[in-house]
């Protein structure tokens, strides 16, 4: 959440910062602002999108080659012009942009008010910039040291960039619990919350680690230190994605582009990690700790949102194939109870961004209790990747749409490989069966491409139900988590209330909701318990519910009962979520578009939840 961009160099800063904010707008779009230095400090702030900010900026008022910009997802204070970032210190000499939350802002604010500071916004960020100014004034120290001292006084999460009116040749950046990356160009530097604003200008980046700050100078020098004042040697990394991957590429929305990218994303996630003909799976993170993983008494999967649904499928896969107990935990709950974890457990932490605050907190608890941490995320160099003992990247490529699509598919693909490799090591799966599954896994991208050809048919169904007030999604076995994910996609982007349930649980409550106005989406591709699903369909039909059924090609029984049939290619039941999720993503997308919703930037949501 919240997008940060900073620039210092010889180019005009404003166009670089504005373009960067547009690329980061998926991280927050309640308000936006920019601060530029050219003799004095020039600040523009506006509630709404980056386009609204552009609308208030007069031509000729943006000349500068150093500046900072921010697009906000509100935590403290409602989204309005005053609460938008950047925030100025009381003297007007310092400007700050901030992603995160300062938990002890209230006592700090009270202390500063007693010292004569006056606050104009409702934000914790204004407290932080004034704290930095107060430290600099009372300690009579340099700004970078004042930032270090002030950050040692705050509790919470942050990524910040500070601009000093009296020093137009320096930016100061720091992070704890929120990502921050520095791009190193030719006689110029870029700072951002992720690499998307940087890739156009340089592929060389440094990722700040936890509780580190950087002093970035116009002369080409930069210095990184810990908050304990220990100098660090930065590791320069090369970005692996291209500019094209963060553009829409002819699609109307990023979400639709990313739905259609799933075949390639899955291929990329599997490449070099399996061979069906030779019958092997090799995940580097598994191999590195193979003895400990093989001897694990239990796996705990922790995640949030869509990643939690991937984890539920992982529970089915690992228990089914490798015969090891698995528990799936919401990271947001896991961190606030007293879970039983020990050194014989393996904790799999799943996060698209690798920055999810609750999942990071769950990792810290598990590490304290000596469990092995296996991270599964998409963003190279992310906090979860660095905090894990081992892990795997999904290689989905940048996902800009707030509602995850290809992140889910690639997470499920990798969890499938984890389960298969465990089964191979433990000998719980015959070699012939293993190869059959691997061959089918290789064919999944082609079958998803075939499923995407149903887009026009799904659009027609969407037109019929776009005005529904409620949806119910039902599935059994491997398709139960898909029902949860399908319901989540619909409510995230269309604002229609939707619930996912195990089909057999319908009789234990949700059946009371079914009438002639209730669309019920059945995931009915299971070979196992097929007759039970048919019975569930009949129960809904008897109560005049509207039935949308996702079935395998050639299905006749459910076709005779359903109002709408979506026929998908047949596959192994354990791999079915990779295919059955696709029509649900398309259904949600088309309904949202028909309702006039912004599918890439749904209200109140941000891509990466880096605060509680």
C-alpha cells in the first residue's frame, strides 16, 4: 500500500515522478502529492488519483531535478487534500513521504505539541517529520543522523524518503516493514516502493534491508547504514523483468492482461523445476533442506487473502500425496494467538508481494520457535524472501491488478511441485502415478489457453447476473478453495456480496438464502463425489436458484439441471484448481466492468498490505 517515488540527478524530476506514481497507483489511490526543490520547496497535493493531482499543477511550475512523490492508501486520517503526502515539518524545511504506520504517534504528537508544534493533518506521518526536525534542532546534528535517532524512537512500520529544502543535493530514505528500493543510474538515483517506476531508467538496484537507511547524494555517492549506525556494503542486483511486463500490452485492464498471462506464468514457474519424461522435480529450496523437510512432523501454511486460498489447496495436495499433516493459518490470526510450533515443523509462508505485514510477523514467531521457514513469493529480494531459511519464487512477473490472478495460479503450481517432490522423497507415490501427474501438469498451460476461449460465453452469463445482490460459490475437495477464491474475486472488484462454501455445507445454513434471485456457481469437475455434487445441484434447483456450473467437457447430468454450463478441459482432479479458477476470474471481471467498477483499483483495497 502507498506508492513512493524519489529522484535526484540531472534530469527533470517531475515527469519521472509523475510517471512513477502512475505505475505505482495500484498500491494506493486515495490521494497523491509531490514535492520539488528548486531554490524553495514546491508542494502539490490532491485527494483522488494521480490524474487529479496533474490537474492542479500549473505549467512551468515544476522545474527541478530533485523531488519526491506519493500515492496514498489511507491509514491515519481520511483521504483529503490535507492528509495527502508529502507532509512538511513546522519550519517548512523538511518534506517527507511515508508508507506504513507509526503506532506510537499519539504520545509523540502530545510531546511535540507541548514543545510548540502545531499539526494541520490527522496523519501519523506529520508527527514523524516534526519529530525528525525536533531531533535535528535539539541534538544539533545532521539530518541523516536526526532521521536515524528519530526512527529509533518510533514503533511501527515505515518506508520513508525525506527532502531537505536547505540541501538540494541529498535524499534520505529508510525502511522497516515496508519495501524500498534504490535505482542506480548514470549520475542519478531513483527511490521507490517497488521497481516498476525504475525499470525504464536502470536495471541496477539496491534493496534496503530491515531497519536500514540510505543517504543519497547528487555527486553519485550513496551510503547505507543500519539504525544502529553500522555501515553496510550494498549488494547491487539486476532487475529480471522488462518495461513491457508492466504495461497493458493492448488489454483494456491489467487484470484482464494478467488473466491471459496465466499460461505463460505457469510455464515460467515450472521451467527447470520438473521433467515429466525423466520423472523428476527439483526445487532448490527443498533440496537445500531435504533431510529436515523429509523429517518434518507437520507443515504449517500461513498466508492472507488469495494466498491463503492457495495454501488451502496446498493442504489438500501435501496430505493427499505426501501423507504429512498440514495446518493452514490466517497469518493475521496466527500472530495474535499462542500457536504450538517447534523445531520439527516446517512453516510455508505465501505472499505475492513478499511484504505482507501479518505474514512477516507470523514468520518471526515461527523463527523464534526454531521452525524451518519456507517462503513462497513473487518479488525477488522481498522481505519474506530474505526472512526465510529457504524458498521458491513463483516467477509470475509483475502483477499490477489489485485482485490477484496469475499470482494464485503460480502459487498453486509451485505448491503442487512441493507436494510431488515430498511424495517422491517419501515414496508415497508410485513412479508411474508421479509421471502421469507431471505430464498433465505440463499440459495445464495449453488447457488454460483453451479455457480462455470461453471468454465470450462467460461475458454473456455476466450480463445476465451483473445486477445480482448476492452470489454463492460451491465446491468439494480441491474445488472448495477455488469456490472461496472465486467469491473473493467477485466481491473485491464488483462489490457484490459473495460467499464460498463446501458444497456439502450448503444444507447447514446457506440453503436458507436460495431463491429465484440467487445465482449459485457450482464447481463440478470432481471425479470423486460427483454424484454428491449432482445431489447438491438438485437441491438448489428445487429451490429455484439460478445455477452456473463449471463442468468437464461432455458432462450430461449437470447440463440437464443447470441454467448455464461452462465446459472446461478435463484434467487430473488434483490439478483442477488451475483450470476451474479461470472462468471464475473472467466472470468476476466482466460483471465488474458491466457495473462500471474500476477492476484494477477497487475501492478501499491496495495491492500489498504492509501494515496491520
